[in-house]
């Protein structure tokens, strides 16, 4: 599949500002892999408190960005289209370098295995060809949850 800009990404992912953490998908092969990036800018809301004198993009946001990219791998497939993936597991997460404003977080997510509505991916994020974060992520897609439209309200119990 070709490159996807933010408008096409929002057709696939249910996330919206300020939690949409994918700016562009550069390559996507449904149920196999995805590559893309998040531009880290100083005007991210998280930098107001993390940290005012030394802005640092939190590790949990890096994991979330990779999870969203993983969601694109799964949601692009017909049977899961317009459903909501849940991050249900994080294994072997490692943070190798700080991510700061001005960085571009390049991400690659590869499907390890899946069955029915559960899957596992290997996720890697880099800045300037240096590993920033790696992890194995587990997701679940609840068949009862459906996104109705681009502005759907999503409530979690």
C-alpha cells in the first residue's frame, strides 16, 4: 500500500487530538507490517509538564504511538475495519535514547502472530537510525465495539 497522510490515517484509527500519535504511514502491508513516523514538536501538550525545563517525550507515549501503528496493520484488513483495538500487553519494552522536540520518531511494526481477535507485534521506534524504544505488544479487538463515524464517542468501562 502507498503512503497515507493524516486524513487517511484518521479514516482507519479512532484516535483524535491530542492522542493521535501517528503523522504519516509510509508503507503498509495489512496483517504483516507498517512503517511510519511521528514528528515530535515542542507544542505537544505533554511538554507542559514533562518537563518544562527539559522537554522529554514520555516512554508511555512512544509505546502508544507504536500501538497505534500496530492498530493500522490490523484495522486495514476488511474484517476488523472500523473496530477498536485495545492494547492489552507490553513485553520486553526497552528505552534506549531520549526523544525530544525536533526528533522524528520513525516506527516499524511487524506482526508476529495472530488468531481470531488477538495478535502480537514486534514494535521498534528509532530517531536518526538509533533505537529509541523496542517492545512486543499484544492487542485485542472486541467484536462488540464499533466506531460509528469519524467523530464517534468512545467510552471504556
